[in-house]
């Protein structure tokens, strides 16, 4: 049997298990493997992004990284049908650092099996807070509405997605505008993405 670190194999371009683990561990973005939304393995960039030693997160629910239980549930409910249909899901959302600080993160995931997408999935997390800082204190519902506004959804689409009336969404949107000091829809978007 050939030794594990065979120089001939390396020259031939054969990736060894150690190479694959090195790529996972040293990736410049946060990587996480989850089973039923519980962290199985994550890399150093993932742990650093959220303020934890990576090993401390292993075996914990991803919920610990969300601002609230409701946001964990809502994003799961929105992502599940998309992953069942396509096998992949991505969005930009507000998440919580160990210190309690909230920050924007771009998240992308791929499931092992479409029929049970949360059974096993691989996720990338990228901290986008430098280009999209959290500047106002929003409630969980307001954060969800802000996230969907930034995704380009209109009031009716948001109401349908959250199973609320358009009038309720308008009320939340008005409160978000007041908190951000925005006077128009365009100004609100600019303030939410950190340009205003």
C-alpha cells in the first residue's frame, strides 16, 4: 500500500484527504457542515466571524447565531422549500456575534439531498458588515422585512411570505423608515445597505 503523503501522487494532482481538510480549515470564508441545522464541523473563519473557537460551536444549533428564535424559524421556513426545489439557498441576513453585536452576513448553502435539505448541508458565511453596517435597532419582524426589502420584494410579496396583511407590512415599513430617518423607499434602501 502506498504511503498517504506520496510525492508522486501530489505531482500528478491527486488530492489527498489532508489537502481537502486544509482547504476547508483555511478557506477565507466561514464554512459549516450542518445536520438538521446543528453544526457538525466549521472552520476557523466561521468561528472567528461569530466570536467563538470553532470547536465550541460544534454540536450546537445554528440558532445560537441568530438574533432571535423567530428569525431562526422564519429563515428556515423560507429556505426549506427553495432547497427542496433547487438544492441550494442563499440570502443576506442579520446574525448575532457572541458579544451580542448584530451584523449582516451573506449565507449560501447546498444540501446533500433535496428531499431532506436540512438533513445534511454545507454552508458558506461571509461577513458583509463593512459594506452594510447595522445602524439602527430593529425588532425581529423589522429585520425580516428589511431583509426582504433588500432582496427586492414589494409589500404584497413580503405579506404573502410572512403570512401577514399588506397593511401590517406597511405599518412595519413606516416604523423602519422612522427609525432610519428615511423619507422615501429609495432612501430607506440606501440607509439599510449603509449608504445613507
